[in-house]
C-alpha cells in the first residue's frame, strides 16, 4: 500500500512539474513590455501588472495588451503596453505605450 501511495504521489508531482514548465505564449512579450515601462519610467515603481488579453488581427497576427500601475512622485499612473506580433514567425511587429488616467483603464 505504501509503495502504491509513493508511486501515486510521484506521478502527481511529475504531472504538476510539466504544467509549470509550460509558459503562456504571451509571456515573452510581457517581459518586453516590462522592460519598456522600466525604460520609459526609470524613476518610478511598477506597483501592479495585469495581462489584459489578446485580440486577433488576422493573417496570423495578434495584439497582446498589458496594464502596469506605475507610481512616481506620489502620483499613480496606468500605463498600457500593446504588443503586436506574428504567431507564425514569433516576431514583434510593433509596440505602443499609452499612459491613461486610472478612470480610463480596463476594470479588473
């Protein structure tokens, strides 16, 4: 019985490990978005980050959007980074950074 429980636990552990190894395909572009926000706001603190979702642009191209809460000099800003990229060749097509007032941002 102990041997069966050990094998069952090992299978469950290995199954979880493979799930953790898989990363969402937008993660690469999320890292790029973080780097851009840190470069555009070098003196600010990024206090929150949210993946807003994906839009299909057609022809194998998509647009992923990310929301960053940026705090600088006592003011909080919402910064939306939109990354257009190709799913067929995994290349960045363009990137747009927009600062929005908190009331204009997408609700959680």
